[in-house]
């Protein structure tokens, strides 16, 4: 029995709650994972997991062993990285999930600089606005806008997105240019709805001008749950949008979108890197998060 493989298999079964899911994330067969855990239990002479046909639960001894195993695996990862001067050049695979517009407009254009600094880190990039099960899908971190619904996650705030209100010229030609945000609640105007993946609810907007504050929900004929689709719907004239400035820059420069209510201020949208709790932050994840903070600081004019 390879004790490292057995320990890793046990940790993944606990984190995913399933031998099948653990096998998938480890790229092993379910039989191999089962055998490794059984061999580990035999070596330790304790029962680590209670198995039924429907679920797997960790025993009291298993919970204690899990906490220590996570630390040991993390220490091994750091020890390997620190050999031969590699501490300055961390290596390994990093699984990251980010929203599609953020990937296209900010992250991917900057990745050559990250790769030049850390050539031995391999990034598996998921591009989506969906809810991600970080532990079950073995994802190291996600980048998300808005307050985090899952308070159990660890998170670093890496920036605040400045928002604006926009519409396509042909939409304004049909519906007229609204003079006050309150008009968006009337029957003459439509918004493009953006549904939060975690709640399925539309994203409202809060606007301020002097002492006046207005919260706008609006009416829609189309709602979407993807940032690129959201922009495309606005450019197509399906309704009024509220967008981070960095997402609106290109269509605004080309004349596909026009800014509205420029004398009003919108609440900012916080941007976070979130990662699983109770998990040692590996060197490769640490340098990626630090680099993301540098990136957002350097791109403040883009994000702001």
C-alpha cells in the first residue's frame, strides 16, 4: 500500500462524501479507491468510514485522522515545492473557475505574465457563472462578484467593480431615453434580467444622487445567467443593462451601448477569490491569489 495514495484517497472520500466522486477527482477507479481506504483502515486498525448503500459518513476516529491527514498532505506538497529552490517557482495543477466576461476581458489577457513568472503552474480554467462545489469538484478557487452566500468558504476580497447603466441605441430609439431611474419600473421600459446562479433571483440595482436613493428591479422579457449572454442581449436591444465598467468599455467605444444616468452613483460590486475551508493553502494557490490582487490593483482603471 502506498500510504500517500491511501491517505489522499481517504481525504477525497471524506470531502466528496462518495467513493465514486473521489475516484473521479483522483482519476482512479472506484475499486482502487475502495481498496486503498480498506488497506488504510487495516493498517491503522480503526474504522474510518461508515458505509451504506446511499452514503458514506466519517467516524469519530476518521474525523480526527482526516484533520491530521489534510495537514500532512499539505506539508508534503509544500516540502516538494521547496526543494531545489522551487519555493520561488511553485509548480503543479491549479483548478480555477471564473465568470466568462472576467476570463475573456481581464484574466486570460494577463495570464502570459503569470506564466512567465510561474512557468511550472498548470491552470485548469473553468469559465462559468454557475455555482461550483469546490470540494466535490476538486476546485482550488473561484472568482465571483457579489457578497458570498456560502459563509463557510474562505475568501479574499480582490477588488470592487464600478457599475454603470447602459442601453443600445436602437432600444433607446424605440423606448426613449429615460431621464430618471424610477422610469425603469414603468411600462415603457424593459431591462435585461441577470439571474444569480446561487439564488435564481434577478440582480437589483441601487442608485444614489445626492440625498436620493432608488432601488430598481425593472421588468424584463429576457433573463440570462451568463455575463457574455447578458451583454449580447443588451447590444441586441433587448433592454437596459447594469454592467461593470470593464464589461461595457468595448461595446461603448464601438457605439453598441450608450451610458445612462451618468450623474447617478451605483453601489459597487465586491469581487472575491473564494476557496474551500479547512484546507491548507498551497504555495501555488497562495501565489495565484496574490497575483490576482496585483492584477486588480494594476487594472484599477479597467475595473473602475
